[in-house]
């Protein structure tokens, strides 16, 4: 299964940014900034898939800001090896592709939030996928 990805020469591209400024928090309140990632794999053609990682930031309680950033990349694959996979998303969750996408998403989030009420939000440069 290690020969699924044929070419590691890829360029991550920004797919989506959704930023919503919300009301300020109540005085002396505690806010939990929930951060999690989602991954999607879509077959583009016989020898290529598109992998998209979306980083979500949603505070609890709902205040300050809401942010979604999606970064995608086209990956050249070995079709025979790819077709043997039970679950393409599970495979890519642990791949170098996801590490590149997650670190790129972290940089984008930091830049977007730089001038937000909380300042630059530094998120982990690794995928934060729900278990």
C-alpha cells in the first residue's frame, strides 16, 4: 500500500475560507476554541485524486469568530494500488499529503486571525481528526 502515491510533487491550493465575526464574549466567561479537521478524497481521473483538508474553528459558547479553511491538492496515484484500498480517506489521513495540507492550513489560519480580536491563532501543523 506504500506505492499508492506515485508523485509527491504537488502544490496545495486554497479551496475555501469562511470567516464570521461574532459577538464578543460575556465578561469573565470561559471560551473553548474547538479546532478539528475533516478530510475528503475525490477521484478526479484514473490516475489522480483530489485530497481536501478542512480546518474548522468554532468557539463554545459561540462568540468571537467562526472560521473554516479548506486546502486541497491533486495527487497523482497508482490506480492499481489505489483501487486495493479499503478506505481512501483512512489511507490519506496518515499520509504525507495530509501533513502538508495541515501545516498549510495552520499558516492560513494564523494569517487570517492575525487582525482578529484574539490575535494570531496558532493551530497545530498536524491533522486534528476526530477519533
